[in-house]
C-alpha cells in the first residue's frame, strides 16, 4: 500500500536524522487519510505534536478527513477544536471534512454549530 510506503519513507528519514517538517508530516498524514488508515494518520499527527513541529491548515485538514473516513466524528471535532486553540483559521476543506464527519456520525447539532461558526 502507498500509505505504508509513505510511513516507511518517513521512518527512514527519522533514522537518517533528516529533519521532518510540516510538509513531510502533512504528506504522511494525507497518505494515510487517502487510504482509510485513520488510526495511523492520528499516530503521525501525535508524533508531529510531540516533536514540536508546527501544524498548519493542511495538516489539520488531512487529519480531520482521516477521522471522517474512519467515522470518528468525535475525534474530528477534537482536532477541529485544537485547530482553533492553535489560532489557525480553518479552510473550506477543513470545515467540509468536520461537517461531513458529524453528518456520518449523526451529530447534526455539532455540524450546524460548525456551519454557523463559518457564516
């Protein structure tokens, strides 16, 4: 699988003492998200936070989208809230993924709350 290859490359980078950055972490999270590996995506996100690498809207969008695909709406909302606490502005992809995640989980009130916050 391509996401597994991406994570292997990511590990090789770490072993070779190549410094990971926002772009490399986001790419790894996105690779996991694209192939439905939401748990791995969140593991990479956690390592990113622990490594003190700055997250951006792309990072959060990929992680929230991974949660959406995994039907993990509560985790998606936790990430969406963390994004706000990080003083990052959500983009349309982030908002759409968060709303879709809530919709898939039957959390309509949370979806409406996110939507009203954007209007």
